[in-house]
């Protein structure tokens, strides 16, 4: 059985999913934690760093243009098919936006940097719409493989996130930030190649059906109408919104925190990349295996509480100070729980989607944690200015409770006879 499991993980389809995840995970850190440290290096105020979170609002509102991505093709790329044409279009736009950012500097054109970061967010959010739908549709005829697909997607996503996070910071110790961003822009070609070698998924709804229903109604109304037929759909939305709130709140202040404790860029990059990436990969795979054993809802509930506990570990780290071994311990456990929780919530969102409306529904679902991340996280710098690091981590840890409560409610309802 284990042999079959590993054979599934190392199939061509799974490698494509890993590349999709990498392409989706790469841009986020470049306008999130990594950008925060770049700004801090130029002595930009915490409030401004926190406010930069608002530039990532396209991730939160991508459901607004998801129906367009769902139902049309890019004219000059239509020969590739609907999904692949949008994927290539968004990836090229993303490459050019990161390239633009690589030519800017915080102390010379902070407003231009904000505009470039917004463009990165816009094209990255569009890429997420199409690649998320692409991934779900790859397993539309084998729903049991959706958890495996989510596991491999998280693996790729985390690799991309570590490359543009810890990897970028490590490079910044020997290269300029501009060169670091230029290198990350080039890495997007991995995702482009994956799209080009993959097959266009077959859709279950043809154009005649769209004409019969009416294009506008089919594209905009039907996805939401179909989703609301799911039992406890409102509770599911609250779970998706709250589930990763704690991690999202802490994320923009993570690298500034390490810097305040006296850790060098090399130490941060080395520990995050070597131990953090390893723990994330193990956490994602263990999360997928654990969900297969205990079930999706129970796994969601357990991982929700684990997230809060690992966030609280940053409090003793603050009092211990510059201690490499405790930083390794803290980052490893935090990334382990994060990998598990991310696998669980992605699998949860995947099974909620109705086939035929995948892009629109998944865009709506994945926009919810993005909204929590961008709007709530924009206040993180303000809260830190008004409090202290220990109090800030207490607030971050407590933000796991709403998601855990909704998971518990849904688990009891679904488990009831």
C-alpha cells in the first residue's frame, strides 16, 4: 500500500502539480515577508511595512474576475486552450512585474515600488485562479486523489515560498536586493514549462449549455448558487476565512522579529531554508497521510489547535534571544504544523468545489484567507508599535481559536447520527 502511495506521489501528474504549487508560492513572499525585510533594510517604518499588506488585496478579491477566467480564453493564446492560455498570460505578466520591481529601490521610489508590488499581486492572484482550477480538474474523475494532489501542491507551494523567502534572504547577504528579485523572476519559467507540457483539462459544461442558461447567469450566478447547495456552506466559509489567520497575522513581522533578535540574514536564510523547508515538506506529506487515516474534518480540527501552540513558541524565543538552536526548534515546529494545516485546508476547499465552476468557486474560497491575511495583517505593525513582541505573539496565537471553534462545530454536526 505504501509503495502504491509513493508511486502516486512521483507520477508525471504530481510533478506538474508540484510545479504549479511552486509557481503559485514563489510570488507571495516577494510582496510579503521578503519585501518587509528589504524595506526594513532601508529603515522604512513598521507602520509602512504593515500597510504594504494592503497592496496584496488582489488575492482577496480575485473572485471578482474569476468568472472571466473560468469561461473565456485569451484570444491570441486560445490555441493552448482556456486554462493554459490564462496560465501563460498571467505568468508572463507576473514575470514582467517582478522584473520591474527588481529595478526599483525603497529610498528612491517607494510609491513606484508599491505599484510594482500591486502588479505582482494582481498577476499572481490571476495565476492562482487558473492553476487552482487546473489542479482540481486534473483529479475530477478521481476524487480520492484530491488529498494527494493537495499534498503535492503544498509541497511545491512551500518550495516556492522558501526560495523567495529564506532563499532570497540568503542571497541578499551576498547580492543586492535588486539582483535577488531578478533571479526570482527567472524561476517563474518552471511554472510556464509545466503549463506547456500539461494537457488542457476537459470541461464538463459545453458552450451550448452556457448559451441555454445565459452566459452571465452561468458565469456569475450559478457558481454561487451551486455552492450554497452544500450543507453548512456558511460554516465552511467561516472555517476557510479563519483557519490560517494566526499564521497570516505573524507573517509580515517574522523577518523583522528575527532581525531584532540579532540574527543575520545568513542565519535566517540557512535555518529557514534547511530546517524550515524540510519540516514543511515532512509536515505536508504527514498531513496528507494523517488526513487519510483520521478523516478530513477531524484532521482540520486537530491541526487548528496545533497552529496556535507553535505560534506561541515565539514568546520564549523572544526571552531567550539570539539562540540558533532554539530558533531551529521553533521554526521547524512552526513549519511542520503549517505544512499539515495548509494541506488540510486546501483539501477541504478542493472537495467543496462543484465541477464545472471550479475556478470561480475555488477563487472565492481561497480569497477568504487572503482577505484575512491582507486586511488583518496590515494592522500587525500598528499592534506591535503599541505593545511588545510577547504580547503580539499572544494575539497571533489566540487568532487560531475562531477557526478551531468552527471546525469543532462542523465536526460534531457531520459526526452526529
